[in-house]
C-alpha cells in the first residue's frame, strides 16, 4: 500500500473548495480530490441503527419462544448497513466483525421476566440481557453490547421471550446499533 499525504494548501494549481481535500501518494504518484464527507465515511467505517422514540404500540403474544421485537419507528444514521425500521432489522452488506449494542425501555406484563437477545437471521445469539418488570405500569430499561462475526446479507434484529405465555411489552424508547470493527 502506498503512503498517502493529505494536503489542502491554498496555493495548489487547482484550487480546492472549502469542503474538499486532495490525497496524493508519496513519491510523486497521482493525486485525487475527495469531499470531507466522503473521507469521513471512509474513516468512520460501516455502521447503522434503527430506533424508536416515544413508542406506544403494544406487542402481544410474547411467550417462552423467541419472537422478534417490533415497534422500531426510525432508521438511524448508516453507512454500509441497510436500516429497515419497517421490518425491525439491519442488513449487513459487508462481512466482518461487528460491535453490537442495544438499549430499550419498555412497559409490559407485570411481575414478568423478559430476555432480549441480538438475533442474526432470526436466531438469538449469546448477546442479551434480562429484565423483570414490577407491577403498576413499570417501565424497565435494559442495555447490552458485544461483538459478533457476521456474513454479508446477515439480518440483525432483537428477539424477546418471557417466562410465561401471552405476555406483552410496549417499546417506549430503544435502539439497535452495529459498527464494523474488523
């Protein structure tokens, strides 16, 4: 790999706009202009998120078998990952190692324990958290993070299950985030 010199000096033969930089290979190689936005994406890497703010729709039918958490309402920032809040998932476009994080606050069936896990292609991973709600409209919080090796086209979502049948939650606030780290 060639060494790259970053310059944006005003006395270049071709002036740069205020949001451009010029990349030049050391040793007299060809130079290329790029926007600061494109350089930022290259440095920042591959990431994506889905989220919900002030959710109010109950998800029913949660039992002892994993089901997908639904209720995400917004696609967050992304680059190289396809967020899909309508289907409550993120699609990975580039295989690699990813940092994963999830945080959510929710109300639900009283005196019930809920397990939430990162799911890959619908199958729960080992990354997860447990939360027991008390009675009387309690809103519980949970969050967790970890790393997973993901294939291209993998679909990442959240799964939830409860200690008993016919339970429900209402996702109030939440986010699911992925960032490629290797």
